[in-house]
């Protein structure tokens, strides 16, 4: 069985300051991990994915995430927030060798203040 | 490349009525997924197709929900009869093939409101 816990339901930052969205996962097997972003009334867009290669993963729009097996974490970061980053972010775990049974976290809503 | 297309974007019906949603995946994508996203929650997988066969429908409420993917391309998801708790956004996604390391490409969803 696998699951993810997004530790914050809402994060608020000021424009130009760093962003940290926290995610812990649980998986009985080698996991694949993803971060998706969802803007209002839109579908989900892939930000980045970890599939057992480099533990530091770079994604689109300046986001990156670090896979830490010892801490079972996959936190998402960005050095400097932009107003356009305001959205809902989902951490997702899947079994790497499985049939793509994705389990989504409950989401973190990011607010960016001017 | 064209993305995943879904229609309609919005639907309002009364409880006990029936409704159908349509999805056209990215061309060449063998795997298609339907998700239910209730307000304030992450998406929950309802059903996964590999070509025109069902891979996983363990979370599909089969007494009222049905889905098909004829010819392994387009798919429809139907609810009959609808209940108030079915109010949600229904997302369709596709990936080139099945496998846990395959990212999924999502459509914009259909927002269903039950009165």
C-alpha cells in the first residue's frame, strides 16, 4: 500500500521569497514520486517527477524537489515565488514497477502576496 | 501536441438523473484514467483502461457508475442515477502506456453539480 501526506493544507508567502511545500510518503516498494500543480478550473499539470535517478529533481518554472529516502520525504521548493505560482499543489506517489496506481495527497494551496 | 479533451466543462443535473462525460486522450496514448475530485480533496482514481481493456476499477461505484473505451481511443463515463455526493470534478488523464513511472496528462475536467 502507498500513500502521501501533505503536511500543510495552506501556505502563504510573499512574492520574491522562498517556497517550501512539504510531502511525506509511504510505500512498500520503490516509489515513483510526482508533483502536480492545478490552477483554478484547470486540470493538473506535471511539475516534476522522481523515478529512482538523481535524488534532486528539477522541474518546470524553477521548482525542484529532493527525494530523501531516510526521511520518506519529497518536499517541493522554489527560491523565489511569483504571483503566477498561486495554485493548488499535489504530491503523488506511485509504485515504480506497478501499473500506475497513483495516490494523491490532499493538496496544498499556495497563496502569494504582493 | 493536442492535450486531453473533455466535454462538457460544466453540467448541472438533479439527483436521480443520469449524466455522461466524454474524454479524448492524447493521440497514441494507450492508457486512460478517470478520476473524481471532490472539492478540497485530491483526485481519486475511478477506473483505468489499457487500450480498451479495464486494468483497475476497484474504486468505481459499479451500482451507478459505468465507463467504456470502445476502440481503445475515446472514453465515456456515465452516472445513473446521480446522488448528491457525486458533485465533483471528473478528470480524465492519459499516458503513453501503463507503469508506475509514467506521468499522466490531464484534461481540464467536467464540473458536475447535483441539485
